[in-house]
C-alpha cells in the first residue's frame, strides 16, 4: 500500500510539472518599443503616435555613444505583436512617419534625427508641394497650380526645407491627395514649364524649375 502511494505521488508531481511548463510557454511578453533622439537640432518635445494614437512625448537628446538600454529611454511603451505605423511630430510642426514590426518577448529601439523630419502639418490628410526655382540669376517665374495663379518666384532656392514658405524663394501649398497640374513661365523669356505631380497625404515633395 505504501509503494502504491509513493507511485501515485510521483505521477502527480510529473503531471503538475508538465502542466506548468505548457502554461509558461503559452504566456508571451508584449513587445516594448523605445524611441530615442540623437540630434540636438530636433525641435522638442516630439509627439509620438502609434497607429494614429498619441502615446507620449519624447523630450531627450542622447549622445550616440551613451544611448540607454532598450526599454529605458524617455518614452517606452508596450505594443501588441505585429505590424504597426508610427508618426513623430516635432514641436516646429515637421513630422516623419514609418512602420515597424513588433515581436513578442523583444524590445525594439527606433532612432530619429532632424533629417527624418521632411513633412509638415501632420493629421491634415493633405499633402504639401514645395515649389522653387533652381536657376541662378533667372528672371521672375510666375506659377500656376491647377490653372490658378499661386505666386511668383524671384530668386533661386540655394537651400530649403520641404514645406517651408519663403517669400519669393519657396512657395509651399497644401493640396488634396491626387494629381495636380502645374505651369510656370519666366518673365521676359517666356520659358515655360508644365506637367503634373501626384500628391500623397501627409507627405511633402519638391517641385523645382531648372534649365
């Protein structure tokens, strides 16, 4: 009788151990996502959106050689496993977007820098078209979009940031997604540029007139 009780106890212990192991394997840790900034030129704070939902502000600048471990940045959050979209919106209105894949039981670090922020006016669902001249010493250039006059370019844009407006140098327009026509005419020479641009929501693209 004593041997039978000992045998029964061993069987029960083995069974419990097996059940616990299966339960541990079934429990997965949600992925952790950490965003971090290594560029002092970024206009802080940066608002972070995941799948179009605001999750917090990123306020710090880290030296590349002193980046904290994943999960210990100034903004960390848990996401469900799978594919997600993100948007980072700087304090000056410029933003960048992207995608990432979150994997269970892992931590993902996503770095951002000022050069990533090339679009403006996040959430409008419009796109931005930045128009400029690339010709030094050109005569003024008049510009029409969809047959409507939008402005005159007085001088070439030596350096610019897509989405900015600079009188006589860069004309930036908010346009609905889709195809838009353009026409530009240089005064005095009647040199003409025509064509179209496909505008994408929440994106900025340049339109430069050259030789």
